[in-house]
C-alpha cells in the first residue's frame, strides 16, 4: 500500500467537564493534526499520474478543517450553562460546540471521520495536544 502523510495545526482552548484535575479548567494548546491516507494503486491521469492524490489538495482539505477550530474555544455541547454561553457569545468569543468531549483521542477520530467524508482513504489520524503527547485513531 502507498501512503501519504501531511500535517496541519491550530491554536485553541478547551476544558474537560467532569474531569478531576487541571484539565477541568479552560486552557489552550497548539494542536497538531497528522493524517495518513493510503491507496493500493496510483492515479494514471496526466495531472496526478504516479500519485495517490496531489499533496496540495490533501494539505488544503486538512487545513480547511483545522482552520474551523483555530483561535476558538472548543467545548462539548451542554458543558456550559446557558447563561455562560450567552455571555461568551455577547462578547463575540468564537465557540465551537462538538458532540464529543474535546480530548485528543476524540479529536483524532473527529479528523479521521471528516477527512474520510472528503473521500480520502484515511489510514490513521493523530492529534498532538503537546509536542510530546498525542492520540491516534485508525479504523479496523
């Protein structure tokens, strides 16, 4: 199998509701996302002959997804009181509500699914919360 790997990053804040420790408080990260896509065959059309996909398209598609989270507060839906949400929105804070707890593990699966939805055969998605700590997701 042939594989390609690309990466993109974003800066955002999050917190883990119900967690007993520092991460229950709002804090930020420079997140890095790595995506590995694969194929058993290479393209034969003139433009992308000998490629799985053009790197520029792969990078663009991942960058669009990471840009959606850049400089935002990522929260799990229902994790903040309605009054808090209203106050944050009044201040024009950028809030991204997800149906998942915003852990590195869940974000790895989130990016896996979004890139798969763009038509890629995703082999693995890895999200780095710090330079030394990451979580990966791959479907079996």
